[in-house]
């Protein structure tokens, strides 16, 4: 493609041709585009604008910007993605860029960096998509790093640090080993047993009467409860001691739940043995009973061992907008229908609607389709108002359900994809380490291309591309796919 001499027919001998009037041809992945200097010079820092002024600098200047050049056709060759390039050149005509559907956002960002186009020209809708993909990659990198940290052993660490890491993996990462899975199952069973004991202990037939005639839990159930609390306490203390960041550990929501599940037992135990000396016995019993009710917090400990509950929590957090709309619809409906119900029922002598605030309760249980029947209309207009409020309540509740379900499904599928991607990255790292010697031959291929006697045309074929969206050249075999092709 290239002649051997260093003269370029695209520039006159006296240099009279101006860059604004210059016409260049760019061939990207087999797709040819014609550009004019006045358009490209609008953004002089971009790679295409630099092509206009690079011809006078010789071959070194040209090949620092492109992969190949044909002086006869004044055509620059690039081994890049043509679909992404078609989107990027919109900046020279419209001043903004939109990503075409189906292009990998990360690859598109790399293409923009190659063509030296600032990301500020990317439209806001595409920036949001790019940010989402960046967050996914950061999450994958975080998971891979966690796995590598678990696998790696630092010989310079003290014995206590190594012991801390082992305890942390043992209690926090059930997938790390078979004994860790056994501990996770045991913890799950203790939570279930404790919750069941709390419920069964309220059955009158299973309670015993103390010397003062007060009913209390059966001693056997109380012993089981004590054993469960002992397990929870030991688990929390070990996790706190082995935690890499103790402040973050203490302020974590699930760890706060753990404290709330454990603390009432010790407080009630303290009040039972010491509180009688400081206050009346009846007050002590009331305080103990109130603290025992707080044991229901331990049911939330199940979220630690259930990915489904974690996904549901995240879906609800992402659905605050939809939940807010639901509450707003219900609030408006409750106010309107309770006021109408109160007004329409005033003509009946035995009306149950004594006031509008009292009617709020009737509107709530009607619009949510509960209908206890403790308050109900007796006039014809009141019954018609109740029917309309019931139908409006069904519609108001049904509207936000679909987005909430979509958030749940999207997050659940995303977590599975991220787990698979993290494992795939680890496999690629192992593959790359195994093929390190083959990848190291890249410099030898470049030296061979410079010293080749078959001319510049052959040199351009074997030279490794400037594209950073392609993996290193390992061989000529067809089964080596590029990272760009994988994205497609």
C-alpha cells in the first residue's frame, strides 16, 4: 500500500494547501469515510483532527496516529470497531454522541478514548448506561479481589492476622470450605429454633405457674433459649474480633440486628436479678416482658443466610418511588372516601361513622380489601361509595406492583450474572498466566516486522494493532477471538 519514498503527494511542495481545505479518507474496519479539514478542526485535540496536520511529519508521525496509510489515495487505515466509529463521528456534525443499541458501553468508552473524544460529548441517556456498566465492572472487580484475597497468603503477616483471616472466612464465607458451610447451616438452624421457641413459649398449656401465681415460660424452653443466645453471642464476638474493619462491622445494618436480637436477653436477665432491689417487682416484670418482645428482631437474622431475602430488601430499596406513589394514592383515596362516607351516613340514625378521623379506619380496610366489618355503611349512597372505594383501592395497589417485581427480577438476575462473570474473570486470569510465554512473544513479532525484507505492505499485516479493544496477538489461528467480538 505504501511507497518507499518519503514524499507525500497530498501536500504541495510550497505547502500552499491549507488544512481547512484538505480532504482525507478514513478506513475503519473496512468502512470508508471522507472528512474535510474545516469539520475536523472544530475539535483540534481529537485524533481525526491530528490526522490533518500529521502528513508533514513523516512516517513516524502518521503511524503514531493510525495503523496504516495509503499516500496514493490519501487514506488512513484503522483496525477499530466501525459501528462505534459511526457513532463517534456525530460529534463533528451534531456536537453530541449517542451509543448505538447493542454496542458494549465499556468498549465504546475505550473507542472514544482512542479517538480522543471527551466523554462530555456523550449524551446523558448514554452516560447513565455507561455508569451502570461501570458499577457492574467495579462489583465484579471487588468480588474477584475478595476471592483472590481469600486464596492469597501473605508470608509477612503475623500469626494473629492469619488466625483472624481464617476465623473471618470460616464465619462469613460459607462457600470457602465444607466446615464453613456446616457452621452456616447450624447458625440458620439456631435462628429457626429460637424463633419457634419464642412462639411456642406463649402457649398457655406449655407455661408453668410460679410461686406468686404468674405464668412463665417452661424451664425447658427457657434452657433452649439460653443455649441459642449463647450461640448468637459467641458468633457475634468472634465475627467482631476477626473483622478487618470493626467500625464498619459495628455500624452494619445486619450486625445491628444481631445486637438487637442478643441484647434483650442480657438486659432482662440483669433486671430480673438486680432490678427488684431498685424498683417495684411489677415494674421489673413489665420491663422484662417488653424486652422479651424485642426477640422478634432475630427473625431478620435469616437475611444473612438467604440471598432471596437480601434481593427482596434491595428491590424494596430501589422501589421507594413506586412505594411512595402507592402510599400517595391510598392517602388521597382514604381522605376522599372517608369524608364522603361520613357525609352520606349522617342521615342514618344508627350510623357507625361518628367522625371523619374515625372513618379513616373504614377507608383503609376497605381500600386494602381487608374489610373487618366492624364499621360498615347502612345507607344506599354509603354502600355505593364503599363499592367505588374498593375498586379504586384495587387499582391503586395493582399499579406499582409490576415495577417492584421488575426490580426484584432484575436485581436477582444481575447478581447471578455478576457471580458468573467473577468466576469467568478468574478463569481468564488463570488462562492468561498459563499463556504468559505466548503473550510475551509480542515484542519479538514487532521486531520481526521492522526487520522484514518483504516491504512495508507485509509489515502492516504483521504489526500489532494500536487498538486496545483487541487481545494481544498470539497466533494466526482463527479460533482466537478478540475481546471486541466477544462483546458482540
